[in-house]
C-alpha cells in the first residue's frame, strides 16, 4: 500500500510540474508558484539562479 502511495505522490508531482511548464510558471522551494521569468520569489525572497549560455561563433 505504501509503494502505491509513493507512486501516486510521484505522479502528482510530475503532473503539477507539467501544468506549471505549460502555463509558463515555476514553483519555488517554499511552494509559491511564480511566473517563469521571475528572478526572486515574492514570498520568501529566494533568488532563482539562471545560467545563461553563451554561444561562441
């Protein structure tokens, strides 16, 4: 029974991530859902570190 609960929790987390991706949102570790372009969480202030790729010509 516990294995089934863990699988369902994993499935719920996966589905929530898919929903957030489809709606251009991301979730902070504190649980707040923010726009994908946000640099800081408006609730806890955690910065979202984005690694910018530089392409060399």
